């Protein structure tokens, strides 16, 4: 590897003692006769680093004249009945009121950057961060005529699959208070369900939305780059297709989106659904139920029954529906754990190393500072601390864990691809059990985690493989524990996943749309 000088300038601050500290951190020693040579090499690197850090940063531009920030404020308690709003604002296009999202109100998960609007990320571990740019998806929503009305609560650094962890407070299930609204895109789901917004952009590292590479992740807080996803959250499949149509396509910044078409060449997902002559008809379609998804140890038998009834609905629409065995599906959570815990740890330490794109280094610096601040560490959520512990442990005991999990992620993808050669889409239950009641805010670490055991057993696989997935409601079931047990009319949603081939979101939406048109999901289930 070349260098551009071997002669440091006079007065360079890299002394022999500095090099000794670096050697100590690496656990290595230098030969005495080589020490000065390496000091000089480190010194010229230091000069290069200083020169770079003095350069002006290169940040995607935000048009504050066309898209001014208005009414930026915290939510009021009286207008935040379910604890789902993190921040309020009003941002829209001042130069045009046309576009496919004209008239639509949209909120954003609070790990998506909106310039000059504080980004809480549901945590006190890092704090005081206000982005200096708009995420790509923000600009696309505004250019399409959408009205952004605020930021939705994000579970603590996206590290909880239930809605009790945010530093702003518990997010309540819109169907029954006292129960989880899921996570980590809890606020997004609640605000859409309540009708307080028409749409939301959620994010996913374990099960909320999956559209890897199709929607640029530029300007969003990252947990682990290979399983970070953004995606639309809406009340209907048609609206889902509309929002996806507005935000999809490479931005030529995020390397995960490089293989995606240019926005001008993206499928017209919404338009294609609207021109179908018989949208309910699925004759000729083949749908595969992943057998292993029905064998998850924590799967509630009622959920299985509700899911199979929903799958039967596809058959009534003319589709061929049959089970298909994909044995490695059972190992998906193990593969995901190897990536999300070790990769998540490294991302927090170093940012998204080895990737092309825009790096929010100011946010990365806050993580570095927080880790060494005892007061900040005490405020970290249990799952955040667990990631640091898991990652540090793996680095010492299993140094090849991330590499092997990465390789096996490809094997997992290939297994689904093989099945998708025979089927148009695959389906599974989304979650294995209905929403649980909230743990106490001061519950022990294990008591908080217990409410999430096995929750992403059928979803996290696709974070690692990148297959597009539509999660949709298919019924309602009574809770098994918590304040709503025995109360008449208290029911919680059941979900189904529709999984497609890479870049075939249109097929996934087509199948989901047909099912939705034919069924009233709120009347289905026990």
C-alpha cells in the first residue's frame, strides 16, 4: 500500500510514546531498530488525517426554500394519546401541490433524518442529535406532494420488537391499550392505524418492513448495513404500492441501492394494481406455505389456524396453495443473530465501514462518546447493552462469526430462491403470538426481553436474504395474558407475510391486494 511521504513535518505531534500506545492497544511489539521508521509512517498518516478532517464535509443538499420547516415542536400530551408521536412538524412543497402523494399526510420513523428536526431515536444513550440533511426518502416524499407532519416514535435505537423501550414512554397498541404495538417501528404503525396519518415510512432490522436495496437508506440511523431496510407502512395494500412507487429507486449514494433501477424506471406499483381487470382473480398463481414456519416452538396454535384459514383464502381466489419445506428456515434466526449482534456492535464502534454512501459521522461520534460515559451507559436499553456485550465477546471468542454468518446468509437466500423457482410467492405467519402486555418500565433486563422471545422467528430471515416481504393483517384473536384477558371485544391483530423474489415487489403486492379485496380481516379469527 503506497504512502505519499515518509518525512513528517517539523513539530509533528506523533512521538515515540504515541506509537508505543498504539502498539499496546494492538498487543504487539516493535523491534527497537524499526521503531523510528514506524513513528515516521504514523506521523505522515496523522498529517494526512488532519488535512482531511479540516476539509468541508460533503452532505446531500436540502432545499429549505422549497421545503421549509414549519411548526417544529414536541408533541403535546393531549394530542399524543398512544405515545406514538416523537416530534411534530409541518413540511411540504411550497412550489407545487401536485404529485402522486398530493393530499397524503406522512410521518417518519424517528431514525430518518429531517434537517433541523431533532432525531431522538427513542433513546437517552445518545442525545442532542439534530440532522444536517434530509434523508433521500424525505426529499422524494416532498417532491411527490406528500405532507410530512412529524416523526413517529422509534423503539430504543431500533433494539426492541415490543413497544415499551422508547425513552419518550410506552407506545400503546391501537386495538387495546396495555399491549405492545410491536417494534421497532411502533409509532409508525400506531399512527397509521389510528388514522392520524395516511402513511408512514418504517425501518427494519428484524421484521417491520423488508425491501432491501429498493429504497435508499441514505440519511437513516443504521444498526447493521446488510439488514437495514426502509419501507412503506399503510392501512391498505393500494396505499402501500402508492408510497413505494414514490420513494423507490437508486439515489446513487447508498451502495445498497446501486442495483435498483433509477426512479424513472421503477415499476408503477400502484398504477399496475389499479388497471387490473379482475384484481381478485389469482388463477395460475402458485403460493408456497413454508412448512418450517408452522413449526416455530412458540407458535400459538390459534395463530396457526388463523394463518391457514387466510392461506385457504388464496385457494378460493384460484391460486394453487401447497406447503414447501425449506429446512434452513429453522436456522434463519441463528444466522441473523450472528450478523445483527456482531455487525451491530461493529457499526456502533466504527459506523458502516467498507461501504460507499453518506456516513452520518456526527451521529457515530455520539455513540463513541456515550460508550465511555458511565451516565450515558446507565441509560442504555437492555438490548443495546446486550449488543455491546455480544459483539465484544464474539470478537474475542468467535472472530470468524460475522464472516460465517454472512456466508450462510447467502445459503439462506439461495434456499428461498430455489423455492421461488416453483412458486410465485411464499407465505408464513408474521409473528408467532399476539401482542403481549407491556413489562414494567423498571423491570429487570430478563423480564423486558422475555416479552420478545421468538417474536421474529419467521421475519428476521428475510432481513438477511433481502427478499421483499409484505406483512399484512389477516385476523384478530383475544390476548392470552394482560389487562384485556376476559374482556369482551378485546382482540389483537394476526399477520401474514407474503415473500417474493428479489426486485419483484409488484408480484408481492398483487397477491396481497387480491387477498385484501376479498377479506374483511377484522372479522376473521376466533
